């Protein structure tokens, strides 16, 4: 029969298009910000957890588990100490160990970390849901001065197979400390992984030893130029130390026992950590900032919701005649109350839905750019339960907030009687 | 003899902190009667209408509408009586601005089952609204689909009259409905309203400060004649 209360509320909002549009925009932007932060947090956590998988233990010199995971997995910072090659060999020889990947860090190329390792890396290192490393082009390193580069290194530096690479000693800028007497050659380019692997230049452990011949004091020996590449190839290039070791076990159930055995090693102090635990601890540290960000965006939603209140409350005075007309035509207090609540709920619902759509649109546009430009894969950012919960919560909050203007309108309509002299 | 549509006895009303505005010993309005109630601005005409409509509550006395003592009814029952049996026309701006002509006319049917069944029996709300509008001289389908704010003041008042008449109310209250109309339009509007009210035997309580309109009604009274509070104020 004619127009329902919801129909009246909807038409009333359309009658105040600009005010309603501004309010909906405020809600939509605040919801988009909130969902954006939430999705970025989830994507970061997902990417974080997927950085390494299938590795039961990471072993390094004793420091702290966060420090060890930061430099070995994320290539951030430096190890305070290294572990000896003998200790590595003993570790590799353990009966409960299936495979090991020794890594040696310390040098860089144009800001990208150079990592010495062995071929086990390409066979056993896994990321994401136990995904193997795969080559986009070329092959594993074979020759002493071969290099395999990550996807982002190739893309951002424009490198391809055969491109020569000069490694710089330490983490400083290129120039004085370049190992320019022993250039490498790109022989393989890995597919993007969305992990620090994409930003790494991989060479053999022997190559790390080779480029440091003549650098034993930490600086370049002027006589180094007199040593030919051929001479170096004849040296025993077995490394004396490695930075860390990724360990795979024959039986995952023995991980705690193996970790304890390594951590109580008598011959050389070692630190073995379980990557999942270390990542969880690291995320715990980061999650404080993430929670603050989430709280800020929740407050932005609150501000958006207040805009609903402001919009409806400021319109009430000019709508006193409208309320009187409705009362005179038979509308009961409940109808007036429901009308205002419906308006508030509509504003919240539409704003929240538009906000959720807006963030999906932004992600749709930004995701390929982030992947192409920065190798960041946004995982788990599609529409999901969090969007539904947010839309539901914002709508419910709008409904509850609508009680205030509804009660105010009700009181005024009762006091005004049939006619309003405004 | 039929019972009066409105029967007031010993009514007293004052706004909070104000001297008594209304003190009416007795007042009756018969079914089908067209009564003109005049009085200057501020004399309490609109307040009396609010009390009859059950929107305001009396301090003392009784107001019966169709035999139901409004002073004894709960707020929701008074609302129900108003929705079912009263049609109200205001001075100006008395249409919902965001609804079309037809939507404005059928609005009261949304709040009253009695009116719903009345218009359903007459062929449906939309059809009944168009019939009433046509009787009042508004037939153009294009005009009926328009938003009411696009209409002239005279057209708006006719829409308001159709809204008050839909669903055959027993009492039509008109509060200064012609004050913004020119003399010709005003007389034609009152004629149309009276004719429509007569068809359904609805009582018409027409309030205005313009005494010249009195001749168009069955009976005319000055509020001061029935309001002892006004007489007392005048004496003072």
C-alpha cells in the first residue's frame, strides 16, 4: 500500500542528495581505509609466513632467534658471528638430518644482497605452500663465477642471462670496495616468489671464498691484482665459515630433540631455531604497530559514523514540518522513530558497501603494479568474511547511532503538535 | 439523532508556565456538518485542533471523537483514531516534499488498516487517489506523477485536500488552508472540499482568521464565544 517506511526513508535521503552523498562518502572512505589496513595486515602476515617453508631448523651462531631469522631469511642486518665449516659438516653429517643448505652473506651488488650457497638451495629451499624455486630463464650456477639472480633484481636492474655482475665487498655502496677483478655472469633468473629470494643474488660458497682472496684483512690487498682467475680456481676454496644453515630433517617429529642437541653442542656454540616460532615472535613484535594502525583506522570509522549523526541531527529542525505532516496523516511515534533509524541505517549500509567495493577496486588496480614493480604479491586480499563483518558492524553501529536523532525527532514531533510555526 | 463527531466538555488547556489558553465548557460538531471556526492568531485555534486530533493532551475535561473519549485513550490509541478517522489539511508546506502527487495522497492508507480496506473496496489506493484528484480538478497523468514541489500553491492545496479525504474519514480538520490562496482559488477550493466532504457525510472543521469565509459554511463560530479563557483575558 503506497510507500513503506523504508521507501519514505530512502526518498527522504534522495531529497537531501548532497548531504547524504557527503555522509556516504565519509563512511565509504573510512571503511575503505579500515579494510585497506586490515587487508594489508593480512597480506603482510600471509607473505611473512610464506617466506620460508619446509625448513625444520635454521642454525647460526648464538645471538637471538629474531636476529637469526632476520638476517638468514629476510636478509636484514648482519650476523654477529659465523659458524665454522667443521661445525657445518658435523651438522650435515647428523643421522637425523635429511639435507642442509649453508648460506654465506656479507656482500652486495647495487644494494641487493649476495648470498653464497650450494646446489641444495635450488633443490630443497621452499616458500609459500611448500613451493619450489623455479627458473624463469637459465639454470643453476655451475662455474665458479656464475650467478643466479632473483626476479626483482633482474627486473629492476634490467639484467638478463650473460650480464656481468661486479660484487661489492660488505654492504656499502659500490666503488672503492668492488670485487671488480672477479666479475660474475648471470646464468639463471628465478621466477618471482614474493619473498626476499627475489631480491637476492645467488652464487656458490666457493665463489664467496674466491672473491675474498686478498681481502683477508677486510680491505683489498694491492697484490690481489697479480693473482689471476686461473690461479684462484686452483686454490682450495672450501669456505672456513658460513653465516647460517637451513636444515631439513628426515622426521619432522624429531625437531625438538634435534634442536636441543644442536643448542647443547659441546664443540662449538650454536643456535638452532624453528622458523615458524621465530616468525611468530617476530610478527608479535611488529603486531604492536599493526594494532595501532588498525585502532587508528577504527577511529576513522567512528568519525565517519559521527558524520551520520551530524547529517541527520542538523536536518531535523528543517524537517519538523515533514514530521508533523506524517503525524497528521496518521504516522505513530514508532513510524517516526523507524523512519529516522532507517535513514541512519541506509547511510551506514550504503557507505560500508561502497567502502568495501572501493578497496577492492583499489586492490584490483594496485595489485598488478605492486607485483610488477616491487615483487609484492598481495595474498588473501579478495572479498571475504572480514568485509561482511565490517559492513555488518558499521550498519549496526549506524542503526544504534540513529536512535539519538530518532528520539529527538520523536520528542519534537510530539511537542509540535499538528502544525509547526517555523 | 446521530451522535456528534466531536463532543467537548469542560476542556481546559494551558501550555507549561502559561495562563490557560483554552477553557471550553461545551462544543459539538455533527456528522456531515461544515463548521467555520474563526479567531485571531494566537487565540488557540490550532491548539484546539491538536487536542481534537489527539496529538496534544488536555489538562482537564473530555474530548470525544466518534464516541471515543480521547482523554481516556492511550497515546497509541489516539494515534489510531486519528489515522483511521481524521483528515488534516494545513496552511502551507503540508505535503511530503519527496513524494509524488499520488504517493502523497495515498500516504494515510499506509498508517490505517481501516482506510486501506476502504480504498481497496473502492478499487485500490492508486485508483481512489486519482479519482479524488480528478474530482478536485487534477487529472493530467503527467502532473500526477510529478514531485509535489513542482506544483503551484493552489494545486498543492488540492492535493492536500485529496489526501485528507482518502479512505472516507469522518472528520476533516482544515487549519488555515486558504490563507496563501487568492480569493477566486480560495472560494473554489472551499467549494470542492465541502462538496467532497458532503459526499461521504464527513464533518468539516474549517479554521481561519478570515471572517469573510463564514458564509461558505453551515455554521460559523468565533473561538472566543466558546472559550472562557479568551473571555477572561479580554475582560482583564
